[in-house]
């Protein structure tokens, strides 16, 4: 008796495969819903495992072998026929005619000799045609080798793992580096993969004190993050907190932060020039923490970044955090990370984890910035939706084992 197990999406698919492979005499022994084993099952819906059996398997195997041999023979015959057609067409190209080969009259005029030279240029196959035929023959030889060896049917090592990581938004070069740390025998071992990802994650529990500056591009949530940090330290940790904003460009930004400051009873200053920045920091020296919100700038605009740098240098802080959204496209992450390096940031805050369903961008940001994560934000609620994740938690997010919403 031959017993086979199938992983299928529906019973219709199971019946089709069973009838094709085992024949109409096959019977279904059992069926159940399961997840795909290993890492790849995390990214796919539940499957149906169907077990079927049939008698006289040896006869069935012989039939299958004959079908496979016939298919191979047909493929090779088709390729041979195509090669013969190509050779026949090349033979049909013009060559010296028998008449000219047998000519014995050499009393040509100059004009006749010129005519003969001109016409014989096209009597041999051109070099381009020869190159084309050689190329075709090589391709056919390669195709025959693949058919005979069954190379096309072989799956490349790590191919499924590679596709899964790329689908989870991890940059391709980083995927290849991760794969190098995974033995072929452990390709589907979740724990080995998790270790390879965790070793690329840096998290630091930062003790915020003195001036703390948040920088980053527009729209990443710097002002809301400032409010969350202020609420966390003022209301939960009972620290004395001061707020300074440089963001006078964005409509409503000053009013937004001022409202938070009034609700939490915090010192608040708006600065426009670098001199005002210096004075504002001095006026808040009595505070445990001074949180400074800066204007969102394009990393591609070097003049704006230099202008922002002048403000940051006046603060003289060792606590500068680059704020970047988890929804940022991979192509833009490098531009942002490189563009803001002139400000000497030493930590990264990743925001808007609640606005994406895949978290591979976290790993891309860490790889390019080469700085540890200080905080991550998971929503709009102030001050609750800001936290410090462990390496293990971040790795689970990246692998798809966990999510925010």
C-alpha cells in the first residue's frame, strides 16, 4: 500500500492531486487544518493536511516513470528538430554557384571583375548570421543539459527564506548578510533565524537628563514624540521638564506643544535665532530635562541641515536623537540617515509602528544608522504610546511573529 500526505489550500486541490498521482482507487485516510512548519508558516494562511492511500503502488510508479521518460524524450526530440531547422536554413543561404565554380573563361574586363567582387560579398553567410547561429546552438545545448539533469526542478538553497525576508521589507543586501549566518541544515529553524536578526539589533535604555534634542525629516512625529516623553517624565517619573521649540515654520506646531506644556504645567520657550536658543537653555538650567523640538528638514537640502546644525551646536547636548518613521521607504532611509549624520545624533527613535504591517524597515534603519534605538512609538496617545522594546520583541516584529495592532 502506498500512503502519501498532501499540504493543500482546499479539498478540491487535494482531490485533483490525489486522483492524478494515486489514481481513482485512492482513499482519503485523514484530513486536518495546520500551519506550514518552520519560519515560512508565519507568513501564510492555514493549510489542509490530507493523507491518502492506494494499493498496487509499484504499477503506478512504473506508469509515472514511463510518463517522465516520454516527456523527456519528447522535449529532446523537439529541441533536435529545432536545431535541424536552424541548420537547414543556414544551408539554404547563398554560396558560390556551380556555374561560377566551373567557369574556365578568364577573359574578364575590369568592369566584370568589379562586378564579381561586389556580388561575392553577399554569397557567404555574414558574420552576424554565423554569430547568431553559434548563440542559438549554445542556448540549445544549455537547454538540453537542463532537461536531462532536471536542473530547473531543483530549488535554490535559502530561496524561500530569502523571499520571506524580502517580503517583510528587509533590504536585499541585508537579507544576504543574514543568510550567511544560517547553516543550510538550519534553513527553517526559527530560533537560528531569530538569533541572526537579534545580533543586528541595538537597544539602549537612555537616562534622559539635561538638553535632549530631537531631529529628523518632516512628518515623522517629532512634536508628538516630544509630548509623549514630556508626559512620561513629568507625570510618571516626576521630573522637572522644560520644553523648547524651534519649529516656527509649521502652522500650529507651536500651539500644539504650548498646549501640552500648559496641561502638564511645564516651562515652555519658542526660539527663532541661535542667540535665543542659547538664552532659553540657560533659563531652564533648573530643569532635570530640557526637551528641544526642531523644525523638520529635508535630508537632501544641505543648506537647511546646516541651518539646523547651528541651533543644535548652541544646545551643546550629548543626547541627540534622530526620529524616523517605520513607514519610510527603504530607498529614503539611506538618504535620511546619511543626511542627518552632520548633526552627530547618537540614538534613533522609530515612530509610527502602528501604521505599518511589516517591520523590516527597523532592521534597515539600524543597519544604516549604526546607532541604538532609544524609544519606539506605537500610536497617537500621549503619553502612553511610547516604549522601549527588547531585542527579542523587535526580532519577533521583524519576523512577523508579533505585531503592534
